[in-house]
C-alpha cells in the first residue's frame, strides 16, 4: 500500500453536503508550499490541489478556520 502525507493549508471549504448513503462530504482546496533540493540547488514547490473529505473527518473540518490543516490522503478511487 502506498501512502502520501501532505502538509497543506485549507484555502477553501465548500458547503457541507451528503452522499446518497448519508455520509457527510466537504469539497476542499488545499495549498502546499515547501522547499526541496534538486541537483544541489534549492527549489520552491507551491501548488493548490482539490480534495474531498468524506465521513467522520468532516466534523473536524467543520470547526477548522482554514489554517494549519494537515491533510492525510488515505485512499484514492
């Protein structure tokens, strides 16, 4: 199993909605910024990515103010 841990800031959180099965869902926009070394030279990495939170994690996101979120991608369909 592959695992990616991405530290990012919550930029945008859509309205809470529910799946047909009744699970809560948030559509999110996350921003990541860091510095890596490539060929011995520092390089800035910055990107925004769309994400979707489903299930119990949405309760924590509902209380978040948009800063300091650590987002863990645990599964991709």
